[in-house]
C-alpha cells in the first residue's frame, strides 16, 4: 500500500507524540484510526491519506515529497537542515503555563569544572542532534567530539564530559544533578508543507482549513464558556470585571429586568473571576467545556 | 439472586459489546455498574434490574421471558430464529461513515477455484451461525456440509473449502487474502422486547423512554453545538450556508445590531462550515459537545 | 524538598482517593501533576504547594501545621481525635444516590450468637480504627479486646468474634455472609484547615475560593444543561413541568413567536423530563455537559 | 498456508490449554513457537507441522483428516460423537492429587426442589455440551429442554432450572451455592490420531515416539531424583524405607565403606522420606529436578 | 470457613512476602494454591490448613492460638511484644551475600543538624514500628514524639525531624539523601509456633518436618551439583582444590583408570573453581540444579 | 556515580537484549540486578562494575575506554567501524537450529522492477546501518541515496525504493511482501574487550573466566544429562547407539551385573535416542536439566 498523489498525504508522528496528535485531530474534527498492524491510519476524510513516521524523519519526507504535509518538532526540522525547504503553516503554541517549549540544553555534572562553552575544547559530548550541536560548537569556535547517543543521554554527562539533551520543565536535569551551561535550541511543534504541494490550490486550501481547525481546537482546550444571569442594574459592574479583550454576549431575558451574559474565558481566569462575579450579583453561574474557539 | 418480575428486566450484552453498551446507557442517563464478581450489574433506577448475557443468547432469553428486553445483534436474532417472536423497539443506527453495519460474508481463499455459491456443492464450510448458513445454502439449492467453528474462523477458509465470517470494514478479509463470494446477512444492534412485557403498559412506557434517551444519546455523539455572533446585515448570508434542514436559533443581543446564532450540526459539517462562516462575517465562533439531541 | 510557608500548603490524599481528588481539582480549575517518583505534585498555581499523604494521616499533619489544609475522610479525623483542633471548610457531599457516605459497621458472621453490642463482653474485635471502636465500647460499657487489623478485615469476623469495617453499599458485608450489629460512624470527605492558617487573611480567602470552586465542580458533575425551543403559547405548560426550584432562562427568538428556554437539571430529572417536554411541544431539545454550577 | 500431507499434522489446542500443552511438548523435547499473528506454530522438527484449533473442534478435524493427530479433552470427543472414529494413543493422566479429571456435573441451586434426575421432567437446562446432555436425559427417559449456553453457565442454574457445567475441584459449584445432582461425564486429555494416518507406518512410529516422550515428561513432573551417601552397614535399613516398587541404584564409593544410593521418588514421598532417611544414617542427601522418567 | 483444630493451622504472610513464601514451600514440597477470592489457600497436605494474614499480625494470631504456626519477620514479633510468648522453630537465613537481613534505621536528612540519638530531644519521628521506637528512645532517655506513619515514610524525614524506616541495601536511604544515625533493629524471617501447639507431639513433629524441608530447600537455592571425570593419577590434585568441608563422592568408572567425582558447591564457589578444575585435568565438567540439600 | 577503574567495567546491552543477557549471566553464575531507576546494575562480584548501554553504542565505548568489555551485536561493531580497535573474546554461538544469526538484507517490494544491486543506481534506500550500507553500494560501484531510518523500516521499502533491514527467520520480510536482493551482513553477539584492558593481566584473566562460564552456560542450554541402568551383557549394544563423540560414564552397580550409564546429550538427540535405548534393554532412563557443560 502507498499514498495516492490525488489525496493530501499527511505525516502523523508516531511514538510519544502519536496519541496527543490523534486526539488533537479528533478535536479538530478528523478521526484518525490506527490499526495496530499498519502504519497507514485511516482518516474519515476521503481527501486525506495518512502515514505514521517518527517525528524525527517527517520533515525529511516532506522535503522529498513522499508526503505533502506533517506535524513534527522544530528541533528535527533544524537537525535535518530542512528549514528553508519547507513551508511552515502553523506553529502549535499552547497557552497553558506548564506547556513550555521543549529546550535542548548543554549540560554537565554539578561537580564538573566546566563553566562555559569554551571549556569544552577537546571534550566528548553525547547528543541525539549531532548536526545541530556540531554547528553550535563551530559557531562558538570550540573543537568538540560530538557523538550520537542512543537513549539514556542524561547519564552520559557523567561518563563522558557533557551532553545536549531535551528538557521541558528542567526536572530531569535536576534529578540527575546536572548543571545547564547553555540552551542550544527551543522547539515547538510545527505543521509543515512540501513547497510543491503548497502551490497546488486545492491542497493549500485543505491544509489551511486543517490548520484553522487545529488552531480552534487548541484554543478551546484552555478555555471554557461561562453563562450567568445578571440584574440589568448591575450589568456594567459585572462587565467591568471581565477581561477587556473579551466582549460578552448579552441577551435580554423575556419579560424580566435580567439579562443573560455569556463569555469565553481562559480556564485560569475562570478560577479568579467566579468568586468576584458571584459577589457582584451574578446568579446561576455555569461553565461548560468547548470543542473549538475561533475568534 | 434472580431478577424480580416487578422490575423491567434488562439483558446487557457481555463481552466485546459490554463496555460500549454501558457507555451508551451512561450517556442516555442510566448508570450501570458492573461488580467484577457478579453477572447482575447495578442500575441507578429502581425500576430496572439488569443481567449480563452473551449477545448470542439475549434474544433467546427475551423469547423465554427470562428477561423483558435487551440489546443484541440482529444476526443472532436471526440465527436463533427469534425474529417473529420478539418486538423490535429500536434499531441503533450510527451516522458516522465508519460505523457500518457488520456483515457476514461467504469467503474463500483468493486462489480458490470457487466463483459462485453454486460451486460449493459437496464442500465443507465453517461458521459460527450454522443455522443461518444452512438456510442460505438450502435457499440456493446447494448441498454443503456446514460445521460450527470455534474462533479463528478466517484461517479455516484455507483448511476447509470456505467460511462465513463477520467483517466490518473488510480489512480482516483482505489481511487473510480471502475473496468474498456473497454477503449472507447484514446486522446492526437492536433493542428488543418480550411480547408479553410489551403488553404491560408501564413496562412498555419505560422501554419507550429508554429507547428515546438511547436515540438522543446516539444522535448527540456525532453532533456539536455551534454558536456565533453575526451582524444583522449579514444574517441571511450566514444562514444560507447552514444545512437547509437545520433551523438555527437566532436571538438579538442587547442594545446592539448583532444577533447570536446557535445551531446543532453534524461534526462532519462543522469542519466544512467553520471556514466559510468566518469568511462570511461571523465572529466568536465556538463549538461545544452535546449529551443528547432530541429533534 | 519541603513546602514553603509562603504558599498555601495542601495535603492531597494518596492511595484510593488520589485519582478522584486530582480529577476533582482539575474540574475545579487546578491542575495537579504527580510525577511518579515524587510525593510533591506540581500545581499550576504558584500560591499553592502540594504534598501527598495517606488520607489517614492528613488531619494529624494539618493539626501539626506541617500543611495548611487538606482533604480526608471524617472517619480518620475522628480516629486521630482531631475534630476540635481543625477548621472544617467544606463537607464534600455528593448528590448521586449511589454515592452514599461510607459507614463503619460492627459486624459478626450470620451464624454468630451475638445479637447486640452487649453480647461482645469479653470478645475480640478487629478493626482499623482502634481508638474509635474502643470509645464506642466504652460508651456502651462493654469490655472488649479491640485489635488493630492489617487488611482483609472482613474475614476476621469469623476467625475472631467480630469486626468493625468500612462499607459503602453493604455488598462486601453480604458477600462475606456477615450481619451488621450497629453502625459506629458515618463518614464523608472533608476539606479541612489548620487553625493558624485559617487566621491568615490571604490563606483563608484562598481556601474559601478553592472550596467554592470544588463545590461548583461537584455540583456540575450530576447536572446537565438543557435547551429547547418552545412556542410562546405553550411556554407556561412547559415551565410547569420543570422542577419548581429551578428558574429557567427564557429568551425570545428573533422575529418569531418562539422562545428559547434554558435550564440546569439534575441528570436524574433529565431522563424523566425529556419525554414529557417533547410531548408538551418542545422541539430541538439538547442537553450538554457542565464544568461548574454556582447557584 | 496449509499443512503438507508429507508431515505429521498436529492439532494443538488453543485457548486455556494452549500454554500448558506447549510447555508439556517443550519438556518432551519439542519446541513449539507461536507467532502472535499466526495459527500455524513452528515446530523444531521438520517432520511435524502444527496448527492451533480450539480443543472443542480438534477431534472433528482429526476425523475429517485435516490433521493427523491432536490433543483434546475426552469430553469434546464424546460431545462431537467421535469416540469410534479416532485412535486414542495416550490418556494423559496426572499423578498429583489436585489434578483430578474434569467432571461435567448436573447442578441446581441449593434451594431448588429438584432432588433427582427424574425431577427435571419439563424443565430447561443450559450447557455447553448439548448433545451429551440430551443423550443423558434420553437414557434416563426424562424430557428436558437442553439449551446451548454461551459462558457464565453457573449463574443460569438460578435463571433457568439447572445446568451441566465443568468443575475440577468443585469450588465454583460451592461458590455459586449450587448442589450436584449427578456427574454426567469425567474427562481427561487424550492424544488421538486419525485412523488412516495411524495406518501409515512412519506416521504411527512418529506418533508413538511423541507419546512416549510426553509420557516421560509427565511422569518426571511429579518426581525428583534423590541421592545420598550411606554407610554399607546401614544400607539394608535405609533401603527398607524406600517404596518397594523402586529399585535404587547403588554404587560403591572409591576406597571407602560407603555406598552412593540414588533413587527416583514421587515428590510427595520425598517430604515423608527425607526425615526418616536422615535419622537412619544417610548423609549428603540431595534431591534434584528431572526432565523425563521412562521406567 | 474457619481453620479446623485437628489440622496444623499455618499462617502464610500475604503482601510482599506472599509469592516468595509460596515458592519456598513449593521447593520444600508443599503446594500452596491461592484462589484469588479467598484468604484460605489450599495445601496439598491434608494435615495442614492455611490462612493468609499480613506479616505484621501473624505473631499476634500465633500467640492468640488462632493459628498454630506461621512465618513472619522478627521485627513485627518485637513490635507486637510477642518474643517471649512464641516458640521460634527456625530462622530463615540466606547464604547469598545480597540477601542481607532487613534493618530498621533511624535516619535524618543529610543536611540535618542532628548527629546522635540525644539530639532528638523534643523532636517528631515517624515510623511504622511505634512501640519499638518508643522503647528505643526510652532506653536512651530521650523524649521524642513518635508518630505512626502510613507509607512513604522516607519523605517524612524532611517534613518532620526524622524517621525509622526499613532498608535492605541502603539504596532507598541514599536515594532520598538521608543519613543514618543508628540501627534500631535487624530482622530476618522466622518460622514460629504457638506454645500449646508445640506441646502437642504430632503437631510438633509436623512443624519440625516442615522446618527441615524448608531449610533443605533454602540451602539448595544457592548450591549446585558438580560432576566431572578425573584421571585417577590427578585425583588428589583435583580434590585439593575443593573446599575442605565438602567431601566429594568418588566412584570408579567401569574398566578404566578414571574416576567420577561429584560434589555439592556454593554457586559462588562454582565460578571460581571451574577454570581451576579444568586446568588440573578434569573433563566432562557439568553442573546441575538442586531441589534440596540436607547435609 | 561512575565506574571505578579498579574494577572490570562491563557494558550490558539495554533494550531487547537486556533480559536475555542478564539471564545468561545468571546461568553463568553472575547475578546482575537492575534497579528500575539506575543505569548501573549491581553485580554480585566486587571485581565487576556494570553499566547499561544500548547495544548500538557498546563497541564505541569499549574503544573509548569508558568500559573494559561488553556484549553487543557484530553488526554494530561493523557499523561503528570498530572491528580493528577491539579484542573479540568470544562469539556467542547457539546450537539450536532456530537461533540463526541475524541477517541484514537489502529488500524491495515483491512487485518492484529492481532485480540486482545494480538496479539501485539513483535510488533512495532507508536503513539503520547507514555507514555499512554506503560501503556496500560503494563496493558495488552503485550510486545510492542512503537515508537513516527511524523504525518501521520495512514499510519504507514501498514508500522509497528499498530498505536494508534486520531479519532472523525471514518472516517479517514475507509478511510485508518484500523480496530479498542480497544479504549485506550476518551478525551474532560478541563479547569484546578494550585493547588496553586486555593487556592488564588480572582483567584479562577475569574476562577469560567470564567467557568460559558464559560458554558453559550456553552449551548447557541445549543439552540434558541422561542416566540409565543397563545389563552388562547389553552395554556395548547400548553404547553403539550413543553419538560417537560422547564418551559415557559407566559405573558398576554394587553386587549386580548391571551398570549405570550416564551421558550428556543434545536435547534434540534425546528425543531420537530414548525410544531406541529402551528397546535395546535400558531401564530406569531419566534425563535432567544442566546448568553448565564444560567439555
């Protein structure tokens, strides 16, 4: 089985990103079903055909034209040297505080004498992104033996001289008693396209639609809808509490002097606002989950 | 422990259908709790008592009057010869493209010389639905030795002469390099009742209510609610995009020339419509999940 | 790592209550992330630091001031003798019929000659809440040897003379063929505070906010939002079916003689009401899930 | 893939007997490897090809000549009516007390008025071995409606009038509060052959060799080798303790008046004998595991 | 179900020791089968009935006479204050270097100012063995608030002032950056008896037999049998390498000037000896596993 | 933590080879314990310290001197270009027929027009062993774009032009409908040493001892010990059946004209020999498992 040219050929990252990518597409409105034995997931849209690749190789196959588009980390776009050969359609940013971009950091054991990048002269460093790290040391004019590391990289900081490894919250760095010398690269997920595919109008429109729905689904993940009833006399008070950039939907209730107010909020604002709204006279406050938010 | 006559005695299919049935009832509003050790799940409705049976035998026990109603596949109603002895309350259809009815197909190896049902004369065929397959060959006036097959039926197409096996998407047929000669039976899930129980008014009303709520929950599964704000001047444009059969709820916003439009959509329409609505001038588009939809 | 005094130090129960507590906080708006190796979960609120303790010891550490507040069962507050030394902020009641308070019952084998608490004179009883059971027998002026039981308490009713064990639905009591002599203690979950922490204004306000959001999330769990369109002429009929204590939100639809009615219902009422509303003339009935309900 | 006629085609029971059968063959000297996706296990003997079938159907396929031989329960040979159409090569008996033959028993609830087989006149009985049970009631001249039962048979004793179900130790009967009326059939595992295959000399010799090695492996499972050193003067005493039917191997130790005694024992005798042998003067007693014992 | 007085009533530790205890009894010759739902395992010896209790309570129930004998840690015999009220039949020592006795150690954070037991004056210490730790501090004339700890004790060294926790290799102590102040108690597993049961001759003999077989099975676990052929001329050389306390069994081979030498070795000696024996002229060296070794 | 120079620093392959390597060392006499959180397993020999590395990098770290020795596949020694920079102590060959060396094969889809290596001119090939495959095509003077493949390589034969992938039995090749063009490399496991470590006498002796014990354990895995009693008159007959290269140990039984014969056999010979030995007059035939065989 291969991927027909007449469809939008989409690369889905397998491995640790697979489940969250499939869930994101589901929220966006596309059901991707993976049959355990196949690398060709089924998509409930006849115009799209999908294939599972490791995140590390997706940008390479986008450039080769084996797939039209795909999701992968910016780090592996850089490591593969594909930045200039692809179209970046969308950067998948996350608004929650804990969803920081992943960082590749150059680290040494706490007790190491190494203090700056210059001290690596003549040393051995292990990493999964060999090309990127070599370019980094070249740029800094330091001669380092950069070796490819197969897993458990963090322990090699002690067995060799240092490592360049991925960290999100820094907790694995701390747990291994390592010290960060420098951040080599920050990375988020990107939705990228092959340049020729982007030039084909229907493929481009399809990719733009997918991007819009992905963005709407991501936005919805950290938001909630809030409804409440407010006496008309207190409406301006209540509205003054709401974040300025949000314009609430106000509708008059039938035959009363109450209005119904509806607004979309960040879920973090919600926990601050609810107590204040209640004190300001709002009643019947409810919040409900959202599937998509398109401003 | 047995099932009291004074309750609506409900047969819940155990095995592969158990989890999805319990989730469907949960969405319909009935919490069915299975204690690992018991075949009598607890239902949070004192008027209903439940028992777990294999889907294959539920229609038989409905006919016997051991249970008043139950859910099972149409295939086993036919195999047990119970079609005329039960009341079919509801066919559980699914609107998603991938939720096709299950089909029982007569299949042979790709390389078999058998081309039509007539070529089975004198052959051996394995199946789980022996009665149905015998009736099928009788109707076609072909003499075939039909044997009951305990599992892994698909492999027996090669060891014997052919099989009648269940397939949903046809993928297990293809994976085993089999060729379909005919479809014997298409099957969906049915909610069925014992005839005497159906004649008891309160039991019938109860079963109708359960059916209505099941149907509302199924309908909601493939739908979303959509809200947006539209300038009154563009309302007719926007509404023209919406599926004709849906009448949106339009309410005027307080002291503005905007209206709030709310509509229920198939989730597949949603992904087509959102880009068009946005271009037509809608703002603040949100979609949200539904529990039940009753038209 | 320890818990900084400058934060609200929250005790989260580990073990069987851990997952449901974390989910409840998530619904309330606080994301608690447990890293497998650490007893210090991360909270996405810089003013709160959390620690996992067994439910049994949380009230003790609240009294000691090692944590400012926490969730635990009322039973262990009593067993530890901490009732008068803590502030009870919130009793977490559940409105679903099956979520009964847990009861500690004094039980004997069905075949035991023991009929009343007086018959325990000189006997051996096993329990996990030794102090509470001793106080109980003292109060009844019966001399009993109360021993601490490490798990599988229910079987000890037969090996010794009786037990005091926890039961929710009574099913483990029945499954072990035991007979209940008396209920010693009923217990629900409590959100409790250290008295000194409660006296610090910002900590108290923070705890009250958390309590309000927890309460809103619990209330939402057994409720749904319902919307429907009703011809104005039938509005009073329809409203008469709705539970008296609920005042629905009624808004006039633009340029029609229909109104949109929206109401929050117990999910158990929903299954009774939907058939009646439909017959009374409501159309486009939908129900949708809620995150929080604050009256 | 099919099974070549030029090999000994062996049916291996899938399901609950699969793992123990494969382990038994491994002990006998044949390595059977099951690849998760295939029903054709690999055997490390080019003369044997294997296929996985459910134990229930193996005797039928042996009679049909689709396989030359196989292992299955005697119960299903009888249920399929194949007793006279196969060659029974070996009954796999087990010498351990707990490995009783499986029994199919006719059982009713403890509280049922039914006392003897005659009381079943006009009743409904559920079982998996419908043919056998029908023959049983015919033989007893009792008219009974015997229905095929799909799993959880034991609970049906209460919902219907009685069951015929499989029991090994009787514990599931007791756990369900059932009472045994009669034993319908006792069953052990049999190694059986197709009659034509048995008439082919090389196939018959191969099957006899397999049977001898299976038997040797089974015998070894409940036996141990025991060695000890004994002063010649006490040899006759020591030997008198050993089971009469065992003739120990006695060899003189070089240049001493001690002899080495070696004997094969049931593992249950071992635990009785060791204390007595030690007191009788034996030293350096060791026991060791066995792979095969062929007398 | 209870335990009949006419059998030897054996307490088997449930929890973390359960599996290894059952395996040890299996090696000793007693098959203990645990049915998932019952605390009464089946033993393949009619004279023995067994019950699962937590290791912590076994000594208490031995003293109470609810069981005749059982296996448990010495630590909980001490904690329960039962040392003088039971008969210790056997200390289960292990000869492998890594199977050290478990130690309960008093520990503080690395950074704590506490250096000696005296520095605990007025502090809070958490532990599971409250009685033992209170006695320890009393003996040292230090006033300490000793609190019962429910799990994750090691983390409490930081939240309180110190802990007394169990450690085998010290690795959890190091992993938590704790420092050991003192060892409170060393503990091995003991096979203990009720004093009255011990006075009944047949029960005592039974327990002694079980003890002998347990000991033989433990001894065999770290030993192997070794056989080799040696030219008679080199026999004395070869024997000189063997551990002095082992007397090998030497038997002359038929019609040759070679002897067969057989000896039981610690498995750790084996890896040192094999190279030396081979160089000294031994051939055909094999080693084999043992079930029991009784010297 | 690092590895002390004063010990023999051993690299243990993590991942798919980890469990089998640890079991092999256990059979050889070395207990390697992996604590879930650490890459430094504990070895019960103070002279050895171990570290877990991926098989792919072990040869590189042996060359670097970070470890003294290790086990890894020959394929990765070649891929890393380390053949001439290490000492190969032992090739771990397996005598069982099914334990073939792993082969890296160049494969294309069945339907591909490519027939020979020359047809790859200008094509794209995916593989995990990029260096080795590039050398292979260079040697064949074919220009090919060789790309590193992250997993699921077999599917890329269809998406690109061909692959070089690992296969043991060829079954994954067949399952993916691929055709083998050439075998690039055959690979077995090797025990290798750093050249400087090999020059240190005690390290070399230690490695040789480990190698001898590993070899003895591997040899024992496919062998069994066989004992039987034979009447002296039939001894030469019986011995004539035994494989010529095996010299049995014959010892005369005390005071009889029987001899005890003991021999070590391949387990595959066993199943052929036992029936013949029995017919030739041997009795009391037993076979038993072996731990080590050193010829």
